[in-house]
C-alpha cells in the first residue's frame, strides 16, 4: 500500500474515533447547530493562522473557543440560542472565506479547507490527529458519568452538586479539538456530519449509552475507510465520499429501526 494511503487511513480513523463519543453527546443534547457553528469558525482560524504565518491548529482552536464564548454571551443577553448560532455560524464562515481570499501574494486552496484533502496529510498531521483523538477520548472517559448525568438527568445532576457549565465546557473543548484535527480530513463544511451521522446511526442499534459510543466509533471508522476506498475506485473527492458512506449507513439504520423497536 502506498504511504499516502496509509496516512489517509490512519488520519480518517483517528478523526472518526475522536468524533464518535463526542457525536453521541451532540445527538443527545441536540447540539447539532453548535457543532456547525464551531466548524464554520474554523475558517476564521485558518485565516488567522495564515495571516500570522503560524500552524493551522492553534488558530482553529482559538477560533472555535471564541465561537463558543460568543454564543454563550449572546444567549445570556437574551438572544435565542438558535438565532445566535445561525448569525455567528454564517458570519464566521463568510468572514473566514473573505479573509482567506485577502491573503495577498499567497495561493490558498480553499477546497482543502472546505471539503478536506485527506490524501495530502503528512505524518505530522497523523500524529496531531491521534493526539487530539486521545485527548478527546480521555476527556470524555474522565467525565463520562458526570456528562451523562447532566445530559440525561439534569435535575439529578443539580441535586448531586454537578455544574452543567463545567460539563458544557468539557464538550466545547472536545468540539474545538475535533474541528481542529478534522479540517484537513473532511473540511469545515463536513465536520459536523462526521459528528452526527455515525452517532445517529448507532442509536438505532444500541441499548446503552456506552454501547452507542462504541458502535458510533466503529461506524465512523468504517465510514472513513470505506469512503477512502470508494473515492479511490470512483475518483471522487475523499472527504465528501466519506460523508456519503456515513449517510448510507445512517439510511440503513433508519430502514432497520422499526424492526429493532428502539425509540429515542
């Protein structure tokens, strides 16, 4: 197997493993728009990194955290959360695109940041992706019980002395890390799909939260590797093909769900 295919496979699997448990909480807490907003903010981070001639990862992380803080600030000022997310998400995406286009004297491949370029990642990217995956998985494992309680039984969480704001911050940090490491794999426009689809598909087959997280990881890895194979066979863009594969698996789960008798 060619070295670039090995790197692509490892990178895709790493992103899928990082996104899987986090995606479950995104589904349970109905945070899909929050994931979209964080992903769209990544383009602002890319523009910042290019302007300051620094690595992409720190800029994307900073932009993702700034998005989370901005959404919280607008919500606290009386704006509906979906309104705040919609305004900031589209504003960040448009501003990021304009800012990148204004990088004078620098040729920037926008498609690599919008839909990813997994075949072009190097070993440094692979190491960063897996480091991010271990951080996200470790953080979720560390706070698993508290996160589940706050998500599924908020009244009990409050009575137990848990702080929803702290657990929300754990998820926000996790989202920022996933967005930062995934932008080279599936791009800013498709990151939230990789968060949502494996977790949503796993929901039809899992009977416990732990089983759903594990199955989402398996579906995510299968989508990444299967999409990579299909894109090579059909000569299609790899990032969108990975998402199409995840969509196909989700469609199968929808068809099978009535026979499994599992409800939300």
